[in-house]
C-alpha cells in the first residue's frame, strides 16, 4: 500500500501548494480590479487589503530561513568554543 508521511504532506502543502494558491488569489484580485474599473488607486487598495495575508506568509518563510541560519551559526560557534576549552 502506498503511504506518505505526514511531514511530507505538510511540507508539500505549506511550501508548494499554498504559494500556488496565493498566486491564484493574486490573479483573482487583479481580475476583480479590472472588472470593477477600480483604476490605479482602487487596484492599489485591493492588493494592499487582500494581499496583506500573503505578504505575512512570505515574511514568515523568510524569517524561518533567517532564524535557522542564525541557530546554525550560534550552534557552530558554541561547538567550537567548547572544543577550544577542552584543549
């Protein structure tokens, strides 16, 4: 029987399917602004109001990557400082 780990499904859903869905939502926002003749200001406000959650998601991913790098840097520094103390 074919089985997929829960972590695999979660990671695919979060990092592959959700960005595709967000891109589709941006297309919907663009379509709404064109069909309603919102103009430049209206289009700006549509994207600002409806796209705020998408920007938050993108910032979350950027912060996760930055924190992982920072934790790796700190752990390497801590590891090497312990080695130098032992010798």
